[in-house]
C-alpha cells in the first residue's frame, strides 16, 4: 500500500500553507469590510486565526473566534449560513481549479495559551524550575 507524506508525520506542503494564508487573508478582509449579506456577521467582529487546507486543496478549515470570545457558537452558525457567499469571495481572490469547501471551527489557541501560562505560574511548577536551576541542571 502506498503512503503519502502525511502518514509519515510530515506537515503541510508549502503550497498548502500559501493557499491557506491567502484564504485566511481573504476571509479576514471580507468579514472586516462587511461584504457578506448577513446582519449577524456584520454585527460581529470575527478574527480568522488560521486556515488549514487539505492536501488536494479542496477543503479549507478556518479557525475563527469572535472578538472577546463571546458568542462563538452563534458566529460559527452565521458563518455556516454564509458559507456559499464566502466561498464565492474566496474563489474570486484565490485562483484555483476548484473553490475549496469552507469549514469553520472555533480557534482554541488563546485558551491553550492561557492554560499554559496558568500552569507555568503554578507554585509547584515554579518550585521545580527553581530547584532545577539551583542544581545546575542542563538547559
């Protein structure tokens, strides 16, 4: 059975990264300018943190978060209702053979960063770090 590069643990190709960034910028601009015919989306300020594209460039998953993190479920629902119009904007801006299907997910990057900061600020972790520094352990 043949293996593709993703089964070996390699990351996305340069083309996937480039197309993902173009789609991210396009979605950000369209949502920022309020070009979507959706009152719900015009009322929200949505951040597009990242777009991951499948190896065949047919599916683009956008990781989004409304400003302040409140109303995330409503934002996803509104984006899904406007999916066709957003796909049309992406197709015009990013010249591909096929316009990718758009999928929207909540961006949890900021939550993970907050949990990591809280963990590192924990008293026990700080004590272990200080102990390691006092013992002269390797970096």
